[in-house]
């Protein structure tokens, strides 16, 4: 399993060591773009996992799905119970709808679809405001189309409670009828069922921690989206986790403090103490100008981890997103499954240090 560019060895994991929403699963059920909590030992590129956990952010019926924009084809927004979900160029889309006929791999596949048509699961991070509260906007790392929405389906909603009374709570302007007097100004998870006409039913509400769940003194490597700007005290949040910069912090690859703004893609290494991640190294994950294209594989090298498409040699590294979108093929993918004449959709950037074209995403398509 590859997380934050680290290849984690999982062969010694036992039953119960891998979970999705608290339920034991096998490794094949983990998919690209999931936000994982991995425990174990690791170095710069390799590690050994002792446990892997995934917890979805929210799922339910999507509304206000934005139209496809040819000028920004990999971006879009939709709403999930009043929360705005942002799709970015690094968001992975998967799943299918229309009774399993339509497979999803890009924003164009679902652009402009009618409200309450799609059953969507989101993995991602809530954005923080300057007031150090969650704004109930989500940057998605993965969007899974679970199928066509049916009234009464199970739903899950995480968010910051705007207000709460004995009879209801409000998240992102969405009133939810439940005894919620103890949840005002807290981050909660709501589970139950939903009918757009009849509303919510069979609800359960739990307060949830936000940010990293780690032990005192743990070494941490965290990659993700800056969810609040760097402030005057040299503090910011990454994936909702408070990060502190001090005089021991090293900024790598020409990163400047002025670059640490909401939406930036960073990787932080440091240690965890009293709920705070103290940064020892910070480096940008934004790769600068990115190129994209489509074409068939005409050459490849397993030893170099490279493929050639349209005369361009693309190199795969630990951060490359690999996905198989062909019908009747598992989505999980690694470079050993590349074959001649496979049709691919790819993105890459030129690395001036190595002189190579580094692939950021390769998707095999029918």
C-alpha cells in the first residue's frame, strides 16, 4: 500500500488490522484516493504497516453538481447535505451508476446530473476558517459513486455543528431533527437514513475527533491540503491538523512561508505532541506546470518503471496515481500490469533535477 509516497509492506498484517469505517476488510478493498491512517515503522520511501484504517467523510445523495468546464476539466463542485465538496485535479473519481452501466473516471462523467440522482461517498478534509472553526466545505481526495440514489438509503454526514437545541442540530445550514443539545460548536458524525421528501430517520449522532489520531511523541508524515493559511504565530492546518513551524523546521525544494496558503498541497514530517504536529521538514507536493494526454502504450520498462505513450517516456514513482477503469477489471493497479497497446489517460510534469517526465496520474481505459 502506497501512502504519502511511502511503500508500506502489509504481508504480516492479521485479520482485523485493516478496517473501513470500523469494519474488518481485506487489502483489496482499499482504493486509490482514500485517506488512510497507517500505523507502523517507515522511512523516506519504505515502511512496514502494523494497522491501516479508512473512515469515509460523508455519503449520501449529491445535489448542485456543477457543469463540466473545458477550461478546468478536472475541477468541479457539488453539495452533500449543504456542504460544498470541491473536486481538484488530484481528486480520484471512481464507481458507477445508471444501474451499473456508466463507469466514472472523470468529472465529465457526472457533470450536471440532476439532484438526488447519484449516491456518492466522499473521502477528504474539511476546510478551516480564520476563526479556527470548520466551514463545512470539503476538499475531496476521492469520490466514489456508490450507484443510483434510492430514497431511504443509508447516509453519513460529518461536519461542524452551526447550532444545536434539544430538538435539532444544524450543519452547513441543514437542519437535522435529533436531540443535539450537547453538540453545539463540535465536530460530529451523523448516521441514519434519508428521503429527500420525508427527511432523516433512524439517526445516531457522535462527537468525533478532528485531525490526527496519534500518540504523544509519534513521528508523523502527513501529506495533503492546507486547510487554513499560515498565521502570525507560524501555525497553519494541514488536512485539519494544527501544524507549528519553529526555528528547527526545514523548508525543502524552494518552499517559502508565503506559499503556505489554503489549497496548497504540502507534505510535513515531524512529531506529535499535545494534539499538535511540530514540523521538522515541509516540502511542496505541487509540481508546477502539468501536462496531460491520451494514447496507447508503445513501449515500457519494468526495471525503470516507465511507459512510453505518444513518444513521451513517463516514469512512475511512489506518488503516481495508478487506476484501471476498464470494465471487468479491478480498479487496483500497479506498474507491473501495464501492457502494450493499452489505452491510457495520463498527466505528468517535467522534473528538471532528474531530467525525467514524472507521471502524476495514469488511468487505463477501454
